[in-house]
């Protein structure tokens, strides 16, 4: 057992600094305690001990709420729209991603409190970070470039939890992501974008959804290019057909003149 406080001692003296979140990665336990990220590892005796710790970039933002660990450590704090990032190996700060700014650039306007980060899920194998917001939006972010990939909204309010799992598909395991929150917005084609806000819902997504979207976008582009090329070819064919008729008419007229002269 290990207890945490602001002084790295073995007793928890400050009861106002709860342990709010933790995740395991690279044989270490990453914890959020007050506004600190604390990294624990097992010593030679098999006991957990503090390896290092650091505070979030803005010390006024207390309570680390979520931690996701890959090549970077992603951290969100209570009631904040920012995702802070650090180097996993040494805790060097690598900047922040503002989720409210991502929404605004996509033409989505929400109150600051509604765009707070509520939940995180990192899929390191495909470099994809799922970010659940208080507004019900989920932002997919490339965890390598920090660029937004997709914004989706099918929950009515805060996306409070997310989990990765496997599901069967055509006899093979399929990587899935489950998101949990209040309410469910149906597909526009089904019922005019009707929202059911009476119950909590778990929504199930394909984990590699962005890859599927990219494939469909690529297919659509190729199809549009084919249609455009076909239409252009048909137009050229009609033009050439008209030219041939004029040419044939001209030659016929010249032959008639030659015969009349002879």
C-alpha cells in the first residue's frame, strides 16, 4: 500500500487532495492527486513507491480528473476544456489541446462549462484519443500529431465514461469502443434527428471508425472522379459525332459537285 500527499511522505495529511484517477502503462501506475500527476513503480521488494511527480501547467486548475498514457501523458482537470500533454519518460511539458477551440473551428458553439473534458480513452495502437465532453460531443484526436480527426455527437449530455473492448464480427474479433452518457440522438435519416433524453445509454462504435471514414471518403472521391470522367467522355463523344456528321456532309456535297462538273 502507498499513500500520497503533497510532500511525498508516507501518510496522507491533506484530506482535500483525493486520488481522482489512475491508469497503468509501461509497468507504472500514473495517478491524479489534487493538481499533481504522480508516477508509481514497484521497487525490489515488490512495494509501490513514488518515482516522480509534477503539477499541471496551470496550478489554479486543481483536481486531475483523467489520465491517458501512450507516447505522451494526456491529462484533463476538473471543469477545464484543456488537455495537457507531457513526455511519458521524463514529465517534460509538451503543450495543450483546447477542445472548445476545436468545436469552434468546426462551427459548433457551446458554453465553456459544457465543453469541459469529462472522460478520456487512448488507443495507442492506432494513435487515436477519444475525448468525451460535457456537451455530449466526442472528439477523436490523433495522439501523435494532436490534430482533431472527427467530432461526433450522439449523447444528449456529458459523455461520462468510455471503454475499449472486443466484439464478434464475421467470425473475427472486432475492436470496439463503448461510450456511456445520458440520452441518445437517433440518426437523422431514421426520425428527423430525434433525441431520447430519458435514460442513460451505452453506444458502441468501431474502434477504427476514422479509418473506415477515410476509406469511404476515398471511395466517394474515386466514384465522383469516375462519374465526372464518364460525363466528360460522353460529351466529347457527342461533340465528335457532330463533327463527323458535318465532315460527311461536306464530302458528300463535294462529290456531287465533282460529278456535276464531270
